[in-house]
């Protein structure tokens, strides 16, 4: 059986890749996808803990995270579409004023 | 068998995540992220969470990423990272901070409390749909209902955000 | 998982995939023949006796065509797209129960290849993955008609997936009303078992004969037709507006793979409709036959039901004109979704009222 620590380590690596993606990339869509990657790696850790404790609570938390992620993506992409309509760009550096 | 599956899937997941961050085309990024989600779903199956694995594929790979692809195609934004960097030191700084974070998490994972895994026999049924539903509709009923309201708010918010202003103006005039 | 050896499972999987592929080939012939008869034509009748070798001739023709890659296409995605379309269409067959257990050489082989406790979720997951093939094909071709076809398919499938998912919830809840412990089941084998027996000795206890199951059955048929992009919902490949839609730039075997994926999905959807609403391999009194003969009869029964749905689909294609795009979206969101939500609520109320906890 694979130990829980291995899963947590994998989750940490995926999370770091997501963080670096947000910091390095300037395309809003790819940054947004990196955020999804981070959420996903947290889910992996939750499910690993759930198995380690032999209780399903961690899985239910993951279920909630997935639902919240769906809502977040819908609103985020809507924001992105409306920014693109106003500025004709998806580069985050071009969106630096408070006025639309 | 389990070790082999875990190692292969972990390598695919990490490789897909790296490729997602590094590829210059947003559609390729989305495809690599789908690959990552699918391999994480396989890890869920290994962790005795079949229900969550199927939900992961249905919701993340099947709905969320379709939405991403749809928006990328709609905006024609697959190659939108041209033009000069406005803040030159951003990329190296991001990389250094990322490595620092990995070192930090790795240190905590290494030095922190070693988890004692429960015996396999106890963990066989924790991911079955009946187990999850029984807990979801008793202990976690309130969060479940709150999530449904959150989703409703998201739907309304999305419609409001993407609604074109022109339509509103026409309605005011008529 | 089960007490089967790995070899038996591999052989079973190969046989299943091969059977699905062959039935796809003859479905194309059946479609052309039936469509021809419905339009007062003769249909293909040259290759072999009465045209029965036509699928073979088609296959040979497609294999020897030149494989053209547009110079501006995204090479990788262009190649991956047909594969992504075909794999879900084949693996989806794993959870359809095709009959009771068969005993060959002392090995017990369940005709339901995989009896998963998440069978229905597996089905939903695989169908939702199936969107990618068409969408990416449209994007990778770098052609405005293909692109429009791809965007249309993504929008259409997301829209109809809601009604689709809600309509399959009804059989799950109805299974709960007939189970001993009050839990429903996502396992398709359990679902078929819950539809055993008859009312009054002649009406089979299939879910389609319950009040809400009847409504859900039609919702499922409409949403499934939209999911597999069959007429009258075939806007992704509307010849009159979009040339060939997402498949415009494809030729040779890559085109054949898209064709195959579409028809295999149609067969799989027919199988699921039969399993969830028409009792699967069960038929009053015939289901009581034990042993290998029972397995054979069960298989013939579900094959007949699948055939019925396939014929229905061809019939609809010959009868109904294509729906306009805005009307398609209107119908999906403003008609189908509210009705399916209401059906789910009604089913829940009925199940709770008839089964006091």
C-alpha cells in the first residue's frame, strides 16, 4: 500500500507547480487554470487523509471543493469574457486600471 | 501493481502539470490540465474513493474544462501572451519563490508528524456512494444546502456579468 | 474486483469491443437501407447479395483514401481529436448489462462486463469526456466552418447534459423505492434487477411504466439524441450551413473514426435507454429461464430492444427537419431543463410518500 506521505508529497509538488504558474504566466486563462490545479492538489491531499483516517469526511470536503470550484470557474470566466470585451486582451499586465 | 500504478500516474500528473504551465498555446495548456485531472482521478480510485473519482472526471474534466476550452475558442485567445514583459524580474522571482515554497512544504512534510495509516480493511468502504450519501445528507446537510445556494448565486452572477450593456439601454428606451 | 482471472477479463473485453465494432458497421448499412425505404429509394444493393457487403466496401474505400493534413492545422491536436472521440465511445460499453451470468468451461462470466457501484456515474463521466473529440477537431482544423461546428457542439452538449443527467436520476430514485434498505443504486445491474416481475401478471415492472419514469424516458430520449448529435439535433455537421462541420478537413481513417464514434455512441445510448427504462435484458416470463439458455435469451431480448431504439432514431432522422440553432438552445434551457427538474422533484415526492421511512 502506498503511504499517505507519498500522496501528500505529490500533492505538494502539484500545488507548487500551480503557484509557479500563477506567478510566471501572464495569460489570464492559463493563470486561472493554474488556480484550478492548486485546488485539485488540495483535494488529493484531503482524500489521502480520508483514507489514512478510514473516514469519508475528507471525501465529502473534496465534494464541496469541486462544487465551489465549478461556481468559481463560471463566475471567473464570465469576468474574463467581459474584460476581453472591454480591453480586447487576456494579458493580465494590460488590465491595471480600476476603471473599465 | 498498486505501486506501479501510483508511480506511473504520479509521473503523468506532474508531467502534465508542468506542460500545462510551460506550453505557449492556451488550448494545449487546457488539454494538459485535462490529462492531469484524469490522472488525479485514477489516484482517487487507488485511494478507495471511486465516487469522487467519477465526480472528478464528470465535473472537472467534463464540465469545467469544456467551459475553459469554449471561452478560449470564443475569444480566440490561444496565443495571447505577446508583447514585452512589463515587469522584467517577475519570472525569475516567481521561480525562486516557487522553489522556496516547495522546499518549505517538503521540510514540513519530512519533519512533521508521521501519519499512521489505518488498516486497509477499515478503509475499504469509505468511498462507496451509499457511505458518502448517508453522511452528506445527515452530518453535512447544512453545508450541502449552502453550496446549492452558492451555485445559484454563481449562475445569476454569470448571467449578469456577461449580459451586454446595449440590450439594457434598448430596454430603457422602449 | 470479481473472482475472474485476468485472462478471462481480457478476452471478454476484446470480444465486447469487437462485437461493438461489427454492430457499428452493420448499423451504417441498416441506416442507409431503412432511410432509403422511408424515402422510396432502393438503397445500396450492389456489393454482395442484396448489398450486405456494403460496410466492407466502405471500410476498404476509406482505408485507401489519402490522409490529408491541412498545412495550417495544429498537427498534434488534429491527430489526437479522432482518438479522443472514439475511445469514450468504446469504453462506455463496459457497464451495460447484456444478460445474466453465463457459465463457460466452469468459468462464471457475467454478461455485464463491469458491475460497478458507480456504474451510472461512469456512464455520465465517459459521455461528458466525449465532447472533446468533436470540439478539438473543430478548433485544430483552423477552418471557419470546422470551428463553428466545434463551438456549436461544445455549447449543445453542455446545454443538454443537464437535462440528460437529471433524467437518469429518475431511474436511480425508482430503484431506491424498490430496494430493501431504502438506498438507490448507481449500479446498472441492480437497476435491471429492480425491474423484475410484473404487475397484474402481464405489465412488466419496467420503469417506463411508472408515471414519472414515463416522462423521464422521453426526456432521456430527446437529451440523448442531442448528446450524440443525431438528427434533428445534428447542427454540428449541418451540410447546408457548415459544409461538413467539424469533420470538413478530415479524410481517410480519421474521418472514419469520427463516423464510428458517432454510431457507437448511438448504440451505447440505446443500450442505456433499454437498461434504465425498459428493463434491460428482462422480459416477463422469459427472464425466469435459468442457466446458459437464460443468458442467451436475455442477450437476444436486450439486442431486440437496442434494435428498436436504433430504428426509432433512423425513423426520426427521416421524418423531422433540423432545428434552428437558437431554437435548439431555447428548447434545451427553457423547456427541457424545467420539465426534467419538475420530474425529478415529482419522483422524489412519490418515492417518499409510497415508501414511509
